[in-house]
């Protein structure tokens, strides 16, 4: 059953990769060609040269790196406060925070654009980076669940040794939470890497476009370059696949351990 389901989910990726190596005539051929014949890498050459691939790659990495750093920092701080500190109204505020997950992005999209427009942040990377430094409800919940599995006796022992709350957070909790933090980092990086709607709303200058937004250039009013689109899409997916396999152990461990204790 797993092999069958794996084949079903792998079929679109196989079609994406094989189509990127087909000639233009064979892409629209019917019945469809399962294995490219002949194989050609022309679409990769044309796709990379048709748009400033290197510039868009740098723009995308800038957003991904800062968004990941902001999310990990803010969410881990909030999760530590919700799990290890005792203060009045903690549970109520935690549930209010979780309730924000019910609001889809499309509901707050227009008010957010209005706010960022008043701040003069439109056509900059700030609307795509700064919100990451104010936390994410799902990732705060994920990290809180992990911190809840760490015995409170560690905090008490650290306080006896003279550690403050920030020292406990930075020197004890964060090193122990590496699997969960890696999970949050991977999810955030993938979300920023594949984000299309955010850059589409806030970025107007083509020199600031990301790779996801640059792909839209291959779909035009008078013609579509499906071969180039598939080739650049394949290049866009490969870093995410390599990132997942490189951090697979920490990713699976973090997902497993964050659901142990409520």
C-alpha cells in the first residue's frame, strides 16, 4: 500500500522532470510521451537565461534566511514563556493565540497591505520578513509541546545555580530542542521558498522578484513556455528535496517528540 501511494504522489514529480527534458513538439503530443525521446536539456539553458535566475535566487534566499531566523527566535521565546513560566492568564492567552489559526491569510490580506502601505514598506522585503519576528501560532504550539516534555527540575536546578530565565532558555532549552527547532526551520524555509502570493502582493520591481514569482514569466497572454516552466520548476524543487534529506533525521524526530505531551 505504501509503495502504491508513493507511486501516486511521485507521478506528478516524474511528469514534471520528464517534461523538462522533452522537445516542444513532444510536450503537446497525444497520446502523451511517458519517456522523453529524444532527451534535450535546451529548456534548462533557455529557462535560466530567459530570466535573471541568479538575482532571483539571491532575493529568495535573503527572504528565506531572515524569515527562518525570525520565526525560530520569536516562536521559541513565546513557546518557552507558555511552557515554563507561570503567570496569570497564560492558558487563556495561549488559547486566544491558537484561535488565530482559524483565520485564513486571505481574510487579513487587505488590512495587512493597507498597514504596510501606510508604513511605506510596499515594494520592499520588509512585509515578507518582519512578520516572522512576531511569531507563528502553529510553530509556537509545536515548540511548546516539545518544551513541555523537558522536566521542570532542569529549570529549578539551573535557578539554584544562579541562572536567569534567559540563560535557561538559551543555554539549556534551545540545545535540547534542536530537533523541534530544525522542524520549525525546515517548515519556515520551505514556506518562504515556495511563497508566491506574498511576493506577488508586495513586490512590484522585477529586480526584487523571487524565483516563485519569476516562474510566472513563462506563462504569457500570447504564448506559454511549458518546457522552460517545467525546467525551472525542477531546479526550484531540488534544493527543498536536498534540504529534507539532509535534515530528515532531525525533522522526523522533531515531529515525533512534539506530540508526546499536551
